[in-house]
C-alpha cells in the first residue's frame, strides 16, 4: 500500500525590521534553520522593511541574533512563535540605541513574536449572541 502524501499547510511569516542603528547584521532563524541575514544599514531608513517567508503552519522556535560589524555576536533573543495559515503572522524586530549609564549608549534588540497578540474575534452572524439575564430588584 503506497503512502498518501499529506499536504502541509503553509503560513506566511511577515518580518518587519525597524532599525535606527546602521552598524551590524541581523540573522533570523526558525527551528535552527537560517531564514534571513540582512545588514542594518539597509533597514535604517524611515520606513521599516517588511519581508515574507513561507513556513509550515504551527509552532516554531524562533531566534533573532544581532551581530556587530566584526561578525561577533552582540545579542540575541529566542521565543516560540505560533504560525497560522488563517491569520497575519508578524515578527517585529526593533534595533535602537538606548542610554545605559550617563554617557554610554547600548544597542537594544526588541522582538515581538508572532501570535504574541491574539487577533480579536468578531462574532459570527449565524451564531446567536448570549444575553445576560435581566436582574430584577423587588422593593
């Protein structure tokens, strides 16, 4: 008996990069596979960059690494992202400089993982809304 191929549902991972820093390189991994490397100089414009990669729907171990210009690791963040074919899956990455002490500034990496904010569900028109029972006060 031959195995029946199973269609794997795919989901688009949208990657938005907002960088106010021009030195360094971002590397984005999903399940230990490299998805993207990009220089911050390319994304330091006023508009955040938006990229898209197709992955199988479901949970993925995601990692964002920021490398210095000399290719040494500066910082990285890891998290679990849940990708769904029927929703927008956005990985938001912000790279900024922030004050660390009085004079020194450090590069900060902020990441918002896909499905960190669940979409608001709209009530279905064919599903009746539940009403609260009316409470009566008897005087």
